[in-house]
């Protein structure tokens, strides 16, 4: 014996109004019925925006039959407890009677939840009064699944990159062991580690851009590992950083990470941080106007260390700072071996900053 569906008065009124609705809006309703985009019409004059029309695509998307939806309040489709702020925004779009789009979570009859963008447009009669709201839904679930797949692939790529760097490091070290001095091996190992840290930061940011401050802290963390003691007053902090929020493109982040590593290594081996005295390093950056437009100016300044003398030969670090860095960063680099402390100034293009300042 077939089950008798008890219909509410609202459902009965909605079903009775469908034919008149089709007749009044004619070709527009026919188009809405046949399109693949989920489309809904609601009554703008009744409380709760009861549904007066759904096309077949809405039925396929939600799993509910047409009879189950007609006459129901629009929030009947909302996921219970899923997105109250989104529903408030949707209600605001109805109240404004203007074209608007909002995202919210909705429920499928089978119990699942999907996210959709809801585009709401008012339908006016001949007098200009809003009589219905026309709603189209864009299912974002497929986009979310694709985003999840891409995130998984990127995570896997980041993992494999780190493994590859570790393998390269191991192969090089095994090859050099017994054929090179320990200092050379240690230097090479630290350079590969600095590169690996920069890769890790970029992987965390999906290889889009990485904050300059994060690059600085990752490279300088071994030197500032006693920062807690410094802040507690047991030992002065010897590295300070100050500048706005700047994000670096991947290539710039990798190149600058190597340069910062070389400057930090030089500071601890020969410069301001090579003794137990009062030597300090201050890293400051900000935006400046140049003939080529606005650029970031970063300055690494050492003071309080032993007297500085220019190097008699150029090693990897000097060559990187003097020539390779400017070319890679599409900027200008100046290294001043001042007696009072080395000063390295880098001017390069970056993203627009937001002003903040903090000490390491």
C-alpha cells in the first residue's frame, strides 16, 4: 500500500502556485527547468522565503524530491549547526533585495554535507516590487576535492624534495669524507641544511610566497637558540630584527636564505658574533623609492666585534654576495667591510608590506 505523504498548508499553497508561476514567467522558467545549474525560486513576501520552484538539477544535488522541497523554508536545506554565519549573510542578502553571492554549507538527503556558493537575485513585478528571489547554487564540493588532491600532491612533492636534499647531502659527505678537511665538509653540510630550511618554509606556504621574517628566523635560529635566556636577562640578545611584513617569491626566498646563511656564518666565524664580547647584528628592512619603483631595502649591520678587514680572496660567500645575489634577486647588493663592522645592503623588488616590527 503506497505511503500517503501529509503535506503542510504551505506546501499545498506552493504547489498550487507553481502553474501560475510558470505562466507568469514563461520562457525564464522553462530555461531554469532545463539548465544544468541548480536553480531555486522563493516567495519574497512570505516569512522564511518558502521555496516555490526547484529545477531537476537541485533535486540531483540535494537528493530531495520536488514535493519534499516545495513550500519548505529555504533554510530547510541548511546543514544543521554547520555554518550559522553563512546563513546570517544569506538572510542579509535577502533583506537587501540586491544581487549578491554567499557561501554556506547545505545538507543532502542522504546525510552528507556540501558547500555551495549561492547567488541570490530579486525578481520584480511590473511595478518594481520584489515578488520572488531567484537563487542559483554552485556546488563547490568538486573544487574542494580537487584542492585536497592538489594539496596532497604538493605535500608529497615537499616530502620528496626534503628527502632528495637529504640524499644529496649524504652522497656529497660520503664522497668528500677522507678527501677533504672536516671544516669543508661541515660548511657544505650547513649550506645544504639552510637550503632545506628554505624549502621547508616554501612547502608550508604551498610554494606561493614566504614571509621574510620566517626566512630570517629559520636561518638565524641556531645562533639565537639562547633567546629565552636573553629575554630573561641572563645573556644579552645579540641579533635583532626590525621591519614590515614582506613576502618573498620562492626564488628570492631560496637565494636570500643562502645569502643570510653566509652572512651569519661569517659573523660567528670572523665578525661581530665571533667573540664573547658585546658584538651584535641588527637586521632591518623597509620600503624605499628607487628609479625603478618601490623596492625593499634590507640591511645587515654588525657592530661591537673585532676590527674588520676586507677578505684577501673571494670564497663562496663573497662571490654569492658580490655578484650572484644581485642577479638572482633582480636588485642591487653592496657589501661594506667597514672597520667598525660589516654592512651588507640589499635592494630588491618584493610584495607590498604591512607595517609591523619585532625583535628577535
